[in-house]
């Protein structure tokens, strides 16, 4: 992967179409999968991926190289997804308030990478992941869904590895609690 090659970054900053095409090819899977893991809606993830690349292309001239290019793109993707979720929560609160129902339901979600026999269990897990506090949810998705290391996740989230370890520990405990309460309802 040439994403951190200074010549490649310079080509992007000069607006070379071949460099942009290579960037899309090398990053589209992780951008889409990260967005999908957070928003849990394929159509929304596709739309947000387009927004991510629009921002990348518009902002590449300001990329200073303080972080890896992939880290910078992950940050943009996570920010876009969280912004979309915040907007949806606000819209849902208004819709539910007008309907007289304050409870917000989590939609069923089936990740396309999950085998058919595991879809029901995965849907329950993804519902539980959505209940995690934002920082725990993002750390969990980047590490468990995207397979990033603690160090990479810390860089993307602009924190320390120790903080990521703590977020993972709390996320695991919260997921265990959510899933146990789900089992007791069934």
C-alpha cells in the first residue's frame, strides 16, 4: 500500500486523477466497512462514503502528514458516521415526541459479512453495540470489526493505547451486561 508514500500524497495534492483512483481502490473497503459498522445501514454507509471522499479530495491540500493518510481517512469516516447518527437521534426524538413515544428503537441490522446461520446472533450483537457509549462503540468497531490494532485505534481516536484498552474493557463488560439482559427477556 502506497498510502504513506510522500510522492503519492504529493500526487493527490496536485489533483492527479490516477492518484485519486488508486486512493479509492486502496481505501474504499475500509471506509465503507467502518461506516457500515457504525451506521448499520448499507445505503447510508454508501452515501456517507461518498461524503468522506468528497471531504478527502477537498481537504487533501491541507493534509500535513502528522498522521498516516489512512488514519486521517478513518477519522473523517468516523466523524461523518457519528455526525449522521447524532442528526438521526435528534430527528427521531422529534418524531417520537410528536408521536407521544419517547423510546427510540434500534433497527434490525444484518452485516453482509456474517454467515447466514449467524445472522440472528449478529443482529442482536449489533443492536447491543449501538447501545454502547460513543467512544466505546467506535473503539469496539475499529478493533473488532475492522481488525485494527490498539495503537492504530488510539491514533485514529487521538488518545492513548491505555485509554483504548480501558474503552475495550468497559465495552466488553457493557456488551456482556446488555446481552445477558437480552437473554433474560427471551
